[in-house]
C-alpha cells in the first residue's frame, strides 16, 4: 500500500500530475461546465464542493473519460493526454482512465462476484497480474480496512459502509496514480460515514493523490490540501482548504457553507 | 381400455420416447443453442447505437415475430430448393427453429442487458475494461439471471414447437406417435400418449428452471 512517496504531502515542484484547462460540457442545451480549470499535484488531496447541479460530479467523470467533455485539455505530467475539442479516440480516453481509479457514490460493486473477486477483477483480468499475487495483494488491502474475514462474502451481505470500503479497496488494487471519489459517503447511513472517512484520511496521510467530490466540509477542512468551490459549472473560488472553508472570499461560497453547516 | 389397447400404449412407449430422445430433445437443444447465439448478436446490434445496424436487427425481429413458425419451416425446407438450395430435414429444422428462437430471445436478452444498472458498466470501465470484456464478465452474467424465467418460457415453447418438424420428415416424438396411430388407428390413445410425454419433458424443464434460478440468485438479497 505505497503510492509514489508516502507522506509527501504536496509536491508543488515540477509539472502537475494532472492539469485540466477549459473543460466544457453541455447536456443538450444545458451547459453543465463552462471552462473549468483544475490542477492536481502528486500527493495532493483536492476537495471539490458545490451545490448539487454545480457540475462537481461531471468534472470528476471527465477526468477519467466516463464523460467526454465538449472541449478542454487534460495534461498528465506536463504532456498532453487528451484534447476533448478534437473528439479523442477510445485509446486516448483509456490511457487517461488507466491512470486513475474511481470510488462511486453507490459503490457499484459487482453483485455476482465475491468481495475478493471484486477487488482482483481489474488486476487479474485487465492488468494481467499473476493470480496469486493479485489475491495476496487484495487480501492484504482487505485486512487493512478490516474486511479480511468477508473476502468470500457477496456484496449484498455487507453493510453500506463495508461495501464502500470494498469499493475503495477495489480502486487501490489497481495501483492508480490518482484516486477519484464521487460523493463516497452520500449514500451511507450517518453512523457508517465515519469508517469511510477515516479510511480516506489514512490514505491521504499515506500520500495518495485524491480528488474528492464531497459534502463533508469537516473532512475537507481536515484532510484536503485544497478546496475548489464550483458554482453553476465554473470554479468560483479555490485555495487552501482552511481559507476557503472558514474565510471564503466570495459571498456565494459563504452562503453555501453556512447552509451546509446550519441546514435549519 | 382393453388389454390390446394397453399393450399398444406400452409397446409404443419405446418408439415415442425414442423419438423424444433421438429427435425432440437434441433438436430443441441444438436450436436453442443456435437461437441464443443469434439472440445475443441481434440484441447487441440493437444496442450498438449504429442506426443501420439497429434497424437491421429490428427488421429481423419483426419478420420472425410477424410470420408463423410453420411458414418459416416450410420456406427453409420446401421453399429454398426452388432456388437450388436443398437442405436435409434435420439441418432445415435446426436452421428454422434457431432463427425463430433468435428473434424472440433477442428481445429478452436486450431487455435483460438494459436492466443491468449503468453503474455496472461504469465500474467495469473504471477498472480498465473495454466494452466487450465488460459485457462478457460483468453485464451478461447479471443479465443472465434476469432472463432465466423468460428464456425458460421460450425453451419450453420450442420443445413443443419441434413437433412441427414432423411435417418436414424429421423423425421425432410426434412423428413416431403418428406412425403408430396410423398403423393401429388408435388416434386418441396415441396422441394423448404423445401429449403426456411432452408434458413430462416440460415438467422436467420447469424443475430445471427452478434449480437454475435458485443458483443464480445466490448473490441477491432476499
């Protein structure tokens, strides 16, 4: 379980792991993203916050090609990976996708496969790693999140929190450069949120590079290096987590945070 | 029933079950296998997003569902020879039944694939799978579970429909019954006997369906 440089925090020198510029996306006549820029350095944790419909999830999905943007450039380590304006082919999108792994809001575990099979499916079938090695890796990761004894269970036999931890392990097992989290705790019962957030904090501490779309402001403040506030498809404000969350420059950001902290 | 009639029934059980074992059952199995290959291909064509390909698949399904099976069978066996294409009874039957099952099952397979949540495709893509691998390893196994009940219906219908093959000279269950009936003039008895044997086969299939459903349900919450 070691990413490039454990505990490196933010390595701001050199080209960014991922640099996105001018990301645009419309669904029909509805413009979801209007020229979003986003930079992620190795070892950095970036939280994307914003109201529902602000385009957070769409940004995340464009980062791994689940959504094909209408325009925008994605650079990886300083060299162009995908230029969405020239309608990228599948090979380019796959190359981009292979760098990251995604954790879904609704886990999306494969219901017909056991926990262990869910985790080893990518390493064995796609990455063609030796079966034994992939199994041992997976079991070690499962042990790490306290689920070693559930390796042979099917997803429906697990609680939501357990399923999401398996979802995270499935992502980790791919050994990606970048972990993408799409509201990983939004579908969980409140008492199960803690386990997942704790695991994510541990991963951040180990130096994993993470982009997290979340409504968990406390998590963002404690764990994220940087917070990006998205409003109506554009980055309204971004900066160090503490600054954006406790002393935002924009009134709109202030309102949003207040409403999240005090819903009534 | 007279003892002569009993003897006839018992004596004809051999040829009739023989017709089932050598005719009806292999014919149904082969046609179902062929039909499923066609069904998956046609379903994927309809889901391909290419308009011409999808239209072709739709046309096929419409043609098969819109014409009688007996007519399809006769076109293959009695019609094609006038185009210079003579096909033996057995292959003719398998071709016609496969095409027929393919048309009906394609809709079942298509619906089953569509019933798998979109998130399953996405999860497969995210772990690096290309579309064919995702389909084979993630989507179709889940679609299979959903499609067992309707496909069992299709299969059971097919078993009974194979009796039509008697009309193109395939020796199967019903043709054996017909032969004995014509010879003995005991039509009622022999046709009821044939019906009973079909029924037994279908009962066995229903049991098999139950077992299969239970097996495929092992990963679903109850």
